[in-house]
């Protein structure tokens, strides 16, 4: 299977990993990595409750296993919380989907929740 072409992977962003939240909601920055040759699609998600209607920014980050860098990026873990900073907005990582081409990992689709 062919990699996602670099012409499509036009974005870069910052991946931040924080330690788990403490008793008072504080987080400590563990690492910060610049991701390049990725694709980010941001969209609005309407949320309604009894009192109001809000539109939250959400998105998907596409990370190709051959053309995106760095190769060792970690998006989720048991001992840290991941966020992505794109165009000045910080999004919390809500999911990571792995897609394979045969036996090899082809790309990841990283779900980005509402802005932090």
C-alpha cells in the first residue's frame, strides 16, 4: 500500500503530553514534540443542553507512518494525557484509530476533542 502523499500532508502542529491530573486538576507537561507532514481537518460540533446551544471545535489528525515525522510520536498512554496545538488552539486527544495495509501499520487517525 502506498503512503499518503506529502502533497496532502500540508500541516504541522505541536503534540504535548501531560501527566495525569492531580487532585486539584493540575497537569504537568512531560514532553512537547513538533509533528510535521500531517493533515488536520477541523470541524464544528453542535452541543445542546437545556440552557444553551454551543458549537465546539473538534477535528481529526491524519498521521502517515512513512511520511509524517517524527516516527516515534506517542498520542495516548496510560500514564499521560495528550493534546495537539494547531493554529493557536489546543485540542485534547480523544481517540486513536490504527489502519493497516496488510501486516504493516499504514496511518493513524487521531480524534481531537473540544478545545482545551
